[in-house]
């Protein structure tokens, strides 16, 4: 059986979005999720020699990340009141209000099943994005997921608008084929 | 100018308009031209519906990824750490 090799140089490019998406469905806070992903990469570096090559790099990183997420929940629950209801006024968020109403679950929210399916679909989409060429993946993510303006992307990556649409078109076509195989 | 006012467009242009409309960036005229094209072109109809399905799937999952500048920051930190390890 060919062994999987480990090469941390490409970790961020290859896996950061996948890990981030995995985390955000579990911790619901961008900053925390980002920190956890960062810690995971560091931890991965530290224990690189323990990587046996039995699983893929990504699976291995995910297993570290899962530990990190559990630790995170342990940490926020370990201090005093475990039974305490924590409704702290967030001082750092500007767009979100502090009103209680905004913190109560939305009654029209999706059912648990929908959520589960959506999480899985989200990971399937990320899998397909990972298979795209790097440039296409980058443009596709910026345009479709982050919702940047065409002009902003063009400036950022130094490409023309028609260039961008060609890339988007190719990416979308590949994505459809990939998802068709794995999901729809 | 004559090209711009054509009602019947090529599949290539139809695809371009279709992609644009997925991001709400197609003009009304472009959308009209696309619709007319779809009336008689089966292949583009298929492509168009697949394309819409993809958009819907992505919207439904509320998929997330890192902001560009956050990712760059992360990369910088990571590379620093990496250097320490490679010494």
C-alpha cells in the first residue's frame, strides 16, 4: 500500500478552507473557528513525526482538529458555572445586536435533518473545490462563497473581467460534474 | 453595434450570460437573450439548469471559507512556525 506523505508547505492552501468549514459548523463563531484551525496546523507541525501515512493528510489534520474542538468546549465549560446561562454582551461585534430576541433560535429554522444534510453537502462541495486547479478554486471561492464583486477580484488577482468569467465558467462546469457524481 | 443587438446568440454567449445571471450580474437584455436561446437549444438548457442547481446547493449549505486576508495572515504565522521546525 502506498504511504501518504506529509508536506506542511501546502497545508494552508489545500486544507485551510475545508478545516474552517468543518469548524464553523461546530463552533459558530468565525474568530474561534479561525483560531482553532490555526492551532490545528501548529499541532500538526509539532507531531509531524507521528504521522504514519495510513490516512490522508487531511483526515489526519481533521482528527487533530476534532480534539481541538472538544478541548475548546471543555475549556469554556470548565470554569465556574457549568449550569450558568451565558448571555454575555458581545463587545466586539458591531453588526449583531445585543438583544435577546436576536439570540433565540429562529423558529423557522431548518430541522436537524436539513442541517445534517447541509453540513454533508457543504463538505462535498469543498471536496469538489479541492479538485479544481488552484487558480480556479481561488476565483470560484472568492466569487461564489465570499461574494466579492467582480471588480474587486480582478484587482486582487490582476486579471481582466472576461478572464474571470472564463475561469468561473470552467470552475462551475467542473463543479457540476463533480457534484453530480458525488451528490445530486 | 449590430452584434450587440442580435436576438439570437451563440451557445458561448448564452453560457456567459448564464454564468453572469447566477451572480445577478446579467442585464435585463442579456437575460432576455438567454431565455430566447434556451427556447431552442437543449444543451444550453441542460447546462443552465445544472448551473442553477449548483448555485442553489451552495446557497442552501451556507458554506463558509476563510476571508482572503485572514488566510494570508494565517499563512504568515504558519510559515514562521514552519521555519522553526525545519531548522
